[in-house]
C-alpha cells in the first residue's frame, strides 16, 4: 500500500515554477529521502502533502485520500511534521511545551518520558525554551512531531543543528520508529544521513526529479567500470574490469602485493553534484 502518491505535481509562484511534473510513490514503512539544494522545492512539496499549500496542477494523495484532507483533525492525528517554521513557546519549559501536545493528542502519561528519552532531553526537561541552544530547540521540535507516534512523519532537515552524538541518537530513534511501522519522508543536506537511513532517495533540481532509487542502486548505476588497486609499495593502478585485469590482479594476490582493492563507486554526494551541478549547502 502506498502511503503517499504524487502524480505530475506542479507548483507555480508568480512566474517561477517551484515544482514541475513531480511524480513518485512511497509505500508504507519506507524511509524516503527527498534531496536537493536550498530553494529546489523540497519544503514546498511537504506543504502540499500536509495541506498547507495547494498544487497548481497535478494530484497528491496521502493515506489514499486527497492531500487537502490532511487539514482535517482526524487526519492530523495520523502524521507528524518537523519544519523550520514551527514555533515553540519561549516562556515555557521543554516539558510544558510538550504537555500541550500531550493534552492535544490525549496521550498516556508515559508518552512524555518516552519522547524526552528519544530526543535525549530528559535531564533538561525543566529548562525554558528561551535558554535553549539551536540544537536543543531542534530536538524539542522533533519531540513535538513524534510524541503521538504517527503513522507518517515529515522531517525537514531534522539534524541540521545537531552535533554527531545527538544526530546518532536521533538516527537510532528514527530507525526504531520505522521498525514499528512509521513511514518517514525525509529532506536532508547530509548525504551520509540519507545513505544511512533511507531505503530510497529522489534528487530534486530545478523543480524536477533528476533520479530516484536506493542509494545502493544509484551508486551502482554511476559506478565507473574500473577497479582501483593499491599495492603495498604505494603504487596505485586503475584497471578496466575485464579478463586481462583479473589475471593481473590474481598475479598480484599470489605475490602478496595488494594493500587495497576497490571499485570506483561514487558517493551519494558525488552523484548529487553530477545530477545538479551543485553542492549541498
């Protein structure tokens, strides 16, 4: 079953097309990465899928219903969203901010402790939001998005302000949610994060999807048909993958001369640059 279905979506602001003929589907239980440089239309699509914007053309459905139905309260209970435009109550503590969502969703008492552990903020729960760092605020916003354990989670740059330790903590938590059945729509500028978490990724540029597939599939598609061999004396050779190269490599192996052997496989970031001509900033 597809949780999200996007068919030929176009969104125009004035004379500019933010999205142009975008189509894809996301099955239940997938972590889907939507990648692109700033201003490429990623957040615009999230807003369409969560009924904050209407498309100029095309159709989008969530939970097999038109995306505009996501504004209804019954549907809002089914998804969570983290974007950079959701605010927190500055004068309230972390715990008090979360309590508002706790009451809104009519959750059991244990949900508060669980979500604070999830974002690694249990010891800071009494701190006022006005005193929090950017990274801590980001974790509170994430806690607000997941406190009700939604079926679908939209994450727009969820770890952009976090240090490596807290990023790893959040990654583990997201994989746990996904194993329990949560479908995740993720935008990120961190290619290592996308490769670590995502079952599939789409690369968006100029409002259009340039390529889509699993990180492994994309790396295989863009792999050079050569093998790199580094010998123990420091010499490096790049050989075409053919029978002659295989014979040479076997000879080196017999002589114990090979220090490192690898295919010329690009990173996800290198594929992104190739597809867009841009670096992720």
